[in-house]
């Protein structure tokens, strides 16, 4: 665990900001907080995260309560006051206050070392789950009161199914992130008991739009989570919501190969558990195929060159996610092996990055020492990503170039200065880049450079869909035996 207050003293670049903390928080509030937590810890979390310092100043009573319960994680249920909201605007405001308070808890525990990285990722994911489920419940009740209960042809009540993909699907959401969601419902039918009968498709489309607005809209109280629905069947050109039968038909008959990559981490947040379980079981052969395809080494070599070319051209070297030796590369290594070997090795059929990486070592796909090094590098980069995002609750992965930003990041990660942090950062990124190069073993030939530019643009875009297109270009998959070289 990395604690900022392990550093002796305050970096010179942060001294002026540290001197303003008593005035910024107020002497009385600072004294009350100090009764619960050491002053060095309070100072450390505030200097590492100005966003957290601002929240403490705005919500003094909640901040004192947080300091007194700092060893507790995100609750398992939403507060009762959320369920008591009848007015939509009041609900949205309360949901944002809940989100901000719990995100402040997550940031404080993470920065001060009260939670491991795994706990931090799990807490952030649970917070997103709670907020999404609360929005679904609130708007379902409100819409049902107006339009009636959506029901199957036989009268069985229906509910909105929300599938999370990406980091949220894997239970590994970062501090300030969007959430990739797919909306569905179990069966076709009509509403019953409302002003007029609505087709279930129309009802759940209205419900999904309301949920997205509650989560995504920025108000005076901020936002909850940015919502991305572009990974749904047919993308932006497809319906926002579809029945499970229609979704099943799409994935088994019309889906592109890259969508296998996106579905590795699919997880239901809401909806009828038996129906979701059947849906997941039916899609398993689509995601994890029984046969092995070793015909894509050349395509992957071209892709490696495209990534490096785009990194150079677009200045992504300071990006800890998409730059060389970044988070994307180590995730790509693991998910390549999941797609190739998951059909025959059930241990690889997991949403968890760490569980999948461990399984690759257990089954001899990656040397155990390499897996250990990759896990360490991944954890370091995810911690770095969090500190970058905790500065202003903003989705960024770019390393700072200014002296203040560099001093803050080094301090927040427990390093005495930027030079010391940069040494570790470069070493961990070199570890990932080296293994990534083993997977994508050679440069593209000159005649491939047009394809290189397009693939590089996909990599720079950084969405699950664009990375998946690269992974499964032309329907091919990588040879995992390269990882054993």
C-alpha cells in the first residue's frame, strides 16, 4: 500500500498549499478531524487530492463522520433517504451527494493506505453498482405508476437488465471513470394497469433513458457516473434496449469477432438472475471457442507497429493507460490468452484481471515470475491512475508536466520527489512493454503502413470496441505460445 504521509516533510512545491489548509478547512473543522485521524494523514490526503479537500470543506459534518469511520468500506446498501425520494430532481441531488460522500471515503482510504488496491477497485465498483441499481429502482417505480407494469405475454412482471462491461463488469472500476452499459429485458410483452398499454420495448427504452440521465447529467451537485452505451448490439445505430432473445440472436448470428473481447467482462447489475444466467451460458461458446487459431501472428506484428507509431505521433508517452508499457498493454496480454485458451481452460473464464493473470501462470501460458512482475507493474500503474484522477475527480491518465503536478503525484504515491517516482514508473512500464513486445513480436513491413495508421488511431481512441477491433483484426487471434518465449 502506498501512503503519501510516509514522505518526510512537505515537498517545496506543495508548501504554500499546505499553509492554506487551516484557512481552507477552518480551524474548528481541522481540530475536529484531528480528534479522529493524525494531522499528517489529513494533510496528506488533502494535498494529494484537492477535490477531496474541497469536499471536506463543503461537507464538514459528513467529513468528520468519515474520519471517525475510516476503516469501513462502501456500504452494501444505499441509504434509506434515497429510497424515500419521490421527486426526480430530489432523487438526482441525493444520489449525487451519496456518490460524492462515498467517493471521498474511497479516496481517503486509498491515499492514506487504509485500503489495498483491490479493495479500492471493489469499493468503487460497488458504489457504481449501488448508484445504477438505485436509479433503476427509482425510475421503474415512477414509470410503472404512470404506465403500468411491463409484463410478459403470460403476465409475468419484467424488469430492466443492466449489463456492465469493461472495468465495472470486472469489478475493477477506477476512481473517475465512465461506465460501459448494455440495457436489456427478459421477454417481449406489454404494460398492464397503466393509462395505456405500452410495448415492453418502448417502456424499457424510456426507463433506460431516465436512468442514463440520472447518472450522467451534470447538475449543481455534480454527476454520478458518465455512461457509455456504444458497446451495445449494433452500436450507436442499434436500439438502446432489446430483449434477451434479440440480444442472443445478435451475438450468435451477427456480432463481429471483436465483440468477444468486450463480452469477457460482461456482468449483470440488475435483472432477473435466472434469465441472466441462462443468457450468459448461451453466450459462452461465442466468447470462449473450443478451437485454437494460430494464424494471426503477422496481423499482430502489424498491430504492434501501429501502436508504437501512434504513440509517437500523438504524444501518448505520458499516458499511463494508452502509452507504451501502459495499462492497456498488460490487459491486452491477459485478455488475448483468455480468448485463445478460455474455451479449453475454464480457469481463464473470469472477469478479474488478477485471477486471469494467475491462471495463465498456473497453466503455463506465462512464466510465474513474469506473471508476478506484470501484476506488480499493473498495480503500480492503477495506483498512479487513481492519484491522477483524485486531483480533480477527472478521467485522465496523463502524467503531469508542471512542477506542482509532479510534486503532488510523487507525494501522493509516497515518493520524495518526481525523479524517484520516475525511476519506478519507467521500470514498471518497461516490464509491461517487454512482455507486450513478446506477444507482438516484430515491426510492420513498409507496405503495411496504411493499415498501421488506421489501427494506431483505433488504439489511441482507447475504447473497448476499438481495442477489440485491433485484437481480432480479420477474425484472427494471437498465438499464446509467444508468451512462453
